[in-house]
């Protein structure tokens, strides 16, 4: 589904990631850990073609990213949902409209019932008409997940989705992601929260990737 073959990425004259070779298979659940500044966000951007590798190849849905034109990249990204760390919304638009924006920009119409079901699934039915500035941190994160999966993506990438949440809300968000994975979506979460990883491993067969010395390795059972 997403494969890295001897990938390196350099930034500002220095190598941030090096000799990365791995594969995210359909239906898998992965966590990505590592110190701040180690390259977690960069790795996620390589996973959806926002960045291109300096060395090596990244293959997404059996297509090498280097060989894709702009339209092909856009089509590829429709199959990947992304939850960004900063959770930005258009503050003048109601929450439901923000959630359906990925459909709007690709020229697709939203189904009223599907949207209603999705808002209920993330626990935001009563806030469909609310403006983003009125939302709590947990509500914004759940709205970001809803927006990322409105297109029914094959893969969901989340960058520190619980970074600003309390433990109870973190577990609630994790439950949504586990349920999504059980429905067949491949999940990759970048996080520094080892307690979140431990909790997830009690619910799903999650694998843990760790960035250390610019390389990504499969973490052992010490988590």
C-alpha cells in the first residue's frame, strides 16, 4: 500500500531520515515514535506525497511518487486521510461544512445521511452548526478525524492527534481510530505518548515504529 525503499530525506543541508525501508500493508495499524524533531511529521508527509525523498523510492498504491504528475498526486491523495497536528478549520463556516470540505474541493456531493451518521459516530451531532472557535480541543480533534475520513480513505495518517488532549479524551479518540481500523482502514499515528500506545495494543494488533539516529526501526516489546 505504502512502501519505502532505501529512502533518505535531507533538510537544511543535513539528513533527517536515512536508509528507510518498510511497508505499510492494507488494514495494518502502526504507531510512529521518536523525539521531537526526529522526523515524524516528515515521514508522514513522505507517505502522502507532500514531500519527495532525496534518495530512494516511495511507492503509494503501487505507483512510485516521483513518477506522478500533479493530477495523479491529487487522485492518490483522495485515498489518504490526514489529521494534521494543528487541526485548522475555516472559522466562518459551520462545523458540518468544514467536515465536508474534502468532498467539495474534489467536486463530489455530500450525502446528508452519510454526514449525519459520521457526525454521530464522532459524537458531534449537536455541534454540526457550531463555528470552529467555539469547540474544545477534543471536539476539534474528533472533527479533524471526521473531515479526514469523509472521503472513505484507504489510509489514515494522524500527526500527534492527542497531543493537546487530556487522557480521557485521548482514549475516546483512540477508540474511534481502532474502530476505523477494524472496518479496514490502514492507520498510522505519529505520537510521543507511550501510554496511548500501550492502551492501543490491548485493543488492536498495533506495531510500533521508532525513529532513532535518522533510521526507522520496529520497536520491541519494551513499550
